[in-house]
C-alpha cells in the first residue's frame, strides 16, 4: 500500500500539503523557533532508524503498512505543532 499525496491532504487544515507553499513569514521557524525545535525532536522519534523495526517486529506490521503508519504519525505531529503555534 503506497502513501499518496491525497492521503496526506485529508482536510482543509492541511492545505499546505496540497502544494501551497507557505510564505517565509508563515513558517514555524520564523513565527515560533522553539516550537520548530520541538517539532524536529518529535519527528526524530517518528523517523528514527528504530521506528521501522519497532513497527514491523514488535507491532507486526508489513513494511508498507509500517511506512504508512510512520507517515501518518509524522503528518499528525506536524499538523498539531502548526495548529498549536497558530493558536498562540
């Protein structure tokens, strides 16, 4: 099962996934550098070298399902960080 761009863009809140590039002033690095640093740490856990092994060996996922799960988690974490920064 391959992850498609449509899967990543399932709501209006993820319009940045549909090709609209944020203006430089919209980026988290400009508006909230501390939030960007935390997002990088959060995503490091999701995309670490151990993540695929954990998902396949311990959770029993097939490799494609493990990738799909990691992408979904990374998308969710990123959306939450952007949403939280926008509310501050």
